[in-house]
């Protein structure tokens, strides 16, 4: 999970960090980001030809990081099975529950949601 926020902006230009993310992906590590963390994944080339989103304010920056990024401006998260990105922080929770459902099933997702006392805005799909 790659965080967003102003503290991560420099990582989008950190060659070593971007290479590390690419290596993780090549090794089969499932990567995800919350909010503007998607800008870092896109800077590493990992959002190319994938659905991706970020906080509403820097959507134009996400699109500028790669012409093939499938920017999903109105969706809370994008996930093609390899890379997942979310819009703002609440959407990050929805995306995380979606991933729990994908890897652990609906019961695991429901237990997680209940455990963190989170009321999803809409049902989290499998």
C-alpha cells in the first residue's frame, strides 16, 4: 500500500524508490495506493494502460504522467487485479475492503468492515 499526501510528492521523482516499486510489481507483489499515492505509482510507469484514480484535485497530474493511464475521475477506486488506486481516503477504505474480498472472500471483508466500524457508502463488490 503506497500512501499519498504531501510527504510523498518527492517520491515521484526518487529514481531508487520508483525502481523499487517496479521490482515489487515484477516480483508479483500486489500494489495499491491511497489518494495521491497513485501519482507515485504512475511516475514509476505502473499505471500505464490501467484504470487509475486519485484525489479529485490532482486528476490532471495523474493524466499527465502517462497518456495510456485510464483515469477514472468519477470512480472511488480502480483495480485491474495487479494495481489498485483510490481517490481520497474514504475511497481508500472502500478499495482496501474490495481487495480483502478479492483475496479473502466476502466473509473476511465483512469481518474487517465490522472490526473497524466502517459503514461502506455502497456494497463492496467481489
